[in-house]
C-alpha cells in the first residue's frame, strides 16, 4: 500500500491563500488505511479549517467529499457536476491521485494535503514500514522475500557491507542489516545456495520515469506514444 502523512495545517493554510470556496477531496483506499486521507481524516481536516477560518473572521466555504479512489478516472467523474462551484480542490490522495485530479479538472487549482512517503506494510496499529521501491526488477525470489534494494540503505545486491555490526545496519544502528535478515531467512528455508550466485549490477532502466504499463489484453487498444 502507499503510505502518506498529512502536511502541517499551517502549510495547508498557506497553500489555500485567499481561496474562499474549498472542496476537500478524500480518497478511500491506501491513504484511508494509513489514516491520512480517508473519510474520517477529511472530516477532521475540514473541521479544523472551518474553525481556523471562523477564528480569523473569514467566511470561507469548506465542503468535503471522499471518493473510492482518486487514481482512477471513473471515480473522478462524480465531481464533474459541481467542481465549478469551488476556487480550489484540496486533495488528501497520494501524489498520483493529486496529479490525476489536476489533469481531469485542469481549470481548478488542485492542492496536495498529504506528503506521499513510500510503498509499505502495516507493522501494527498506526505503524507502517517501507518494503518496496517499485524498482521494476524484483529479486525477492533470490533473497527469501526480503528486498535488499529497499531494506539496505546502500542497495547492495551481493551481501552486506563491511560496516554491519552484530546484525545491525551501519547507516542506522536501530535497523537490522538487510543481508543478515536475508541470510537467516534463506537458512531457515534451506536455500543458502542462492547466495552463491553473483548478481550483476542493478539495471536501473526499468526505473526510468515516468513509467507506463499496458496490460497485454489492452495493448491493441493503447493509443500511440
């Protein structure tokens, strides 16, 4: 899932500037799970903005709506009938959702209420950790399901650096060394033989930006680049 966190309220207020009619647009998927931009968070943010406007003596209109997803055009069409009523759209989606919203309604400024952090997993209540860099060249079948490109700050592909100490990372001693974790996982699986193969330097071409993927079933329908 994509993990994000809300920007400071002061930063959001500064982005809104003199806008008098604001629509806060939430997203009901990833950012809802990480408690940053779902329906409850949109309600809270809208309430805080209304309160600050009232205390400042402003008559700012702040409405709210939460879509199922902002990264899918079909859900954005739900806004088409009334988006013209607002000066700005304040999106609590990830960066991808903000950009698609801005593309669909290019006649209205679309502002990001969140900072998109990483692709990660839930570690516990209110805790998430990064697990994937979306590098486009997955090696998890060779490393026991532990990603050295993400977990190792140095992105090492062939074992630990010389700075690992008692299984801890040289860069951040609070973190476990990625390759210690990989070794222990492969040992448990009886697959330490996978470490004998030398991996070539990482091919960063799949990470060329912006990336684009077309499912084989739809390639014939895809418009030319």
